[in-house]
């Protein structure tokens, strides 16, 4: 059962000011490969699952940016943690 929602906005720094969109696309592909439920929004991506798993995905995203040559990465993370269950659908159902 999912016990957390983690929203992340990843901001990779490039060596020469290159476009970061391809890097952000790759960071989202890390989420996709993890198998966790997620939704991409204009300024952040929200994942749903076990908190430890989601934090590991955040780490993998940062690691991938460094592997791609980024000298540094800023990750702005928001966490909603509810041990008895957390759901994107439940939190947003009144807006759908």
C-alpha cells in the first residue's frame, strides 16, 4: 500500500548552459522505469508509493543527472506521508 506522495522538481545544472529539457525527460524516464505510479505536471512530477522506494527514485534521478555530466543538481521535493495510506486520486477527487 502506498504511504506517501513525493513531488519533485529536478533542476540539473549544465556545464555550458545547454537546454535542460532532455535531461528532465531522462529524469522522468528514471521514474517510469521504477514502476511507481506517477503524474507529470508542468512544474513538477508527483509519485505515489512507499516512502523509502520514492526517496530511492529521487536519489537515482540525481545520480543519473551526474552520470550525464551535470556538475550539480537541485531537487525541490515535497513529501506527503500518511502511514495508513496516501493516494493522489483521493487527494484530488473533488477536483475531477
